[in-house]
C-alpha cells in the first residue's frame, strides 16, 4: 500500500492538525514541526493499513483433504 494514497494523506493531515496548531501558536519551532510531520504520515499509514486489514472479509479455510491435482471441475 502506497503511503501517498488519498486516504493516508487525509488521515495524516488530520493527525498533523494539532502539530500545526502548536507550530502556529509558537510552542514548537519550525524545525520541530518539520521533523515531526513525517511521523504523522507514518502513523496515518499504519492506521489505514490496520483498518484495511481489520475490515477485509475473511476467506473460509480450504478443506485439508482437497487435492488440487485430483479435483474435478464442476459441470
């Protein structure tokens, strides 16, 4: 999954809003904000990946006795 997908960027922006607010307020310098912004993108990528994994439909397990070489195609 690419870290530059629209959903990852949207979540990254949402996670970066408090950081940007602290930078605008003067509590963090520009250097500190610039260093911490990639961590917001990384956290967004991890959150979206976790939600996509948790939301994926589960596949039923294949029967253990099924042999793909001996299987006959359905008619």
